[in-house]
């Protein structure tokens, strides 16, 4: 198990140059925005406009802070994502136009390369203990509100992350209602993380 902290995350410009992204984790290690199998990041959206396009990529967006964002994907009916909305998955290789509901937002982005990897993002809320990890996929847990690792007592704060290999599990503990995102990453070709 690996615990990751925001101070260690990598900051870089958006692919389209119109903002900044903070990379939490990427596979393979040191992959670029052109050749990753999967990538997890956060970003702040401060104005309306098009999203960066990523060939062959599926993307899941979740609003973390702010009022919300409206996404129009490939000319389809707009979808509004709010902080309490379910994670929204869409192809990242089609035109996507974003419009802020009000003020800037921050979001969590999970991207995986079609044919190489698939992903699933779940919001999980608990008020005592929660087991995280999977027998079939690598799992990253993104902390949204404070909790602890049950067996070590290590405190986890906003946007800390836990990376668990396939088959690896751990328990989180909280004294009040707490939310995390669990991200399951399924590689479809032989690879080790």
C-alpha cells in the first residue's frame, strides 16, 4: 500500500494550455498525457470553453468544489454535474464544451485508454469503518473528508490518496460521516504496477 499526499503531486498545464492540472497518479510511471494507460488528476475550471481532447481515452469527471459545471459532449443534451452528482463518464476524444453554473469549480478526473484499461469511479460514504481494495483491480482511494488508516492510525486529509495493488485491502476509520472516492483500474493487457 502506498499513501500519496498533495505536496507530492505533479502540476502541469492542461493539454490545451488553458489551465492547470494536478496529477495524482499515472500508469505507466512517468507516462505523458500522450501515452498513459490511466491517469488520475484534479483541475480547477475558471471559465467556460472546450475541454482538452485525448484520443482513445474514456474519462470520468466528478465535481469536488463549486456550484457545478454543464458539459455538452459531442453535441448531445447538456449534463450538469454538481458536487453531489454521481461521477460522469464520457469519451474524451470527442468535442466537449464546458459551461460553469456559477463560480469556478475543482474536479477529479479519471482517464483510461480504451482497449488497454478500463476504470470505475464510486463515491463511498461511511461513518465508522470502510474496507477498500479489490481482488480484481488496482484501486486508488481519494479522500474527500478526514479519516484514518485503521491499523496504523495515520491521518488522511482532503485529496490524500491510497494506492492499493490488485488483491491488497485496508480499512479506513472515521468518527463522523466521511466520503472517499474509490477508483478501480482494470488493465486488459499483461502489465505490473
